[in-house]
């Protein structure tokens, strides 16, 4: 995603990514989730290096609000 208006804000497992995207959606932020393993599997190339991990991207204009959501969720999961 070079020369894009989107920035990666999180990389992690499916469950946490779902929590993040749901919270972002609740404050009207549409995130993009990239799953390289699933994309490779669908293309017939097999699995990736770390199966089950996904990346979350948001628009640069929504970065500040999105980062706060990620920080809240990741701090909860580490406690």
C-alpha cells in the first residue's frame, strides 16, 4: 500500500482484529483488513509465514481516533 491514504495501525490475530474493527465501525471509521495468508491460500499459493495474523489499515484522516481504540483494546488484552 505505497502512496496510499491508508496507514497500518495494528497487526495481530483474528479475534483482536475483529474487536478493533467493530469498535472502529461503532465510531464510523471504516477499516481495511488485510490477510496475506488467506489471500495466498485463495490464489493457490498455500499458507503464509504466520497464519491467522491480519493487518488493520485506516485512512490518515482518522488515524488519531483509531489509534486510541487500538491502544484501549490491546491494553485490556495485556492486563
